[in-house]
C-alpha cells in the first residue's frame, strides 16, 4: 500500500509577520535571484495574490508570472511587492 503524500508549500506556514520577515531575510541572504523571486512568490501566495494585486496595482496574472518558477521580475515589481507586503529594501555594507 502506497503512502499518501501532499506537496509541501511553505506559504501554508507563513502566518505571521515575524515568520514572513525571517523567510524573506533568508532568501535575500542567499543573493540568488531565483531564491528571492521564489520567496516573494511564496509570501505573496501566503498573503493572498488578489489583495497583493490590488495593493501593487498589478494584475494577478502578471504577479504569478513575475513571481513564478521561471519569473524574472523587474526591480520596480520587486519594490512594489515588497512595499505592499509591508517591507522595504535597504542597503547594508558587506563585511570586508
């Protein structure tokens, strides 16, 4: 008898601001565009793509495309999404 499994979706577990902040911070620390894009997409799904579309002024379809697996969002989209999620991007000096 086969074991029944379900796909893991981290969006199901991002239920509070602290968890979301840590999830995004971890993605940005990788400095990998694909990890950052994926994390923004996961958080967007956790918060609700329809509400995020309204808050950013973008369509749900464009958000799914930009923040999806093969997405490549422009900087303006990243800024709009981050702001709508209640975050801002800041500069931090790298250690020497």
